[in-house]
C-alpha cells in the first residue's frame, strides 16, 4: 500500500485505558496543527460499524471463533478501503483503537488455536500493519472491573470473564516480543495524564 502518513494503533485488554490514551494523543497532535484521523476497530467505516454491533453485542457464545475471524476480517477490509488507506495517502496520522493484533489475540490465541488462519487471512485481505503499536498493559482484574463499570451493550467479550482477560494480557505481551520493532509497552496502572506522557515519549520520535 502506497502511503505517506503515519499509522499508529493502540492495543490492550478490555478496560486498559487504550481508548482514553488514543483520544488524548489525537487531541495533542491536533493541537499541534497535524492532520489526524482517530478511528477504531471493529468499526471505523459505515459497513464495519454494522459488523461491530454483530460481534460485540449478545451472548458470549453467539459466534464461534472461526466465524468471528471472518466477520472481523470483513470489517477490517472495509475500514482499510474507506478510512485508513485514503487518510494515509493524504498524509494524515491515523490513530486506530485496535487493529489486527486484537484479532491475533481474541480469535487467534485466546479462544482457540487459530493464529495461522488469522495471519493467512491478514496477509491475503489486509496486508498492512501499523508503523507503531502502543500496548497499554493492565492487570486483568482491574481492567475487567473498569470495562464492566461502563455498563454498555458492547460487553460480549467482557462476559467471558477474567480468565480470557488474563490470557489476552499474556498473549499481547508475547506479541510485543514477537514484533519488538513495532510495539512499545506502556504501564497503564498510573494516572491517565502520567500514562499519556509515557505514550508521548514513545510516539514523538516517530512523528513526521
């Protein structure tokens, strides 16, 4: 994919504070006069937002991990075509709240041994990873408590319980080692403004 902008993603378990930090970074960059597109997954385009409702709401056993993988990949492809690629080609900074690494975790490892299928579909249909990924690391019990306190309809994955969150955290940290040149791990336990400064220290050297 030909691009001239910068592609950043935020990852972490549910309730880690990654969405808060993604917004804070977008606000800081916008205040500097930079062109920023803040987006999210699943979602980020009209079609992908419709799929978001399918995969994040309802009973935990609504979909198998294999079906989720196909749904998330379809949403990501639409998101890439309609939002991410045009923004990067225009020279914007794209900040995405979750991207393919979440699929590598939720469907690839934590709910089954599907990592090879996740990577194969990613290579076939997406073919791009962020330039830099910020992993907000969080204690699973604390993160789950935070996530459940939001009381939204989108709690299907939270309803799998703390065991899934613990597996996710371990998996994300392993991913950070696997893709060490792309990942930066930030401790999410501190006050939001402290975490934001740590995020800035990790991101600022990569800004165009």
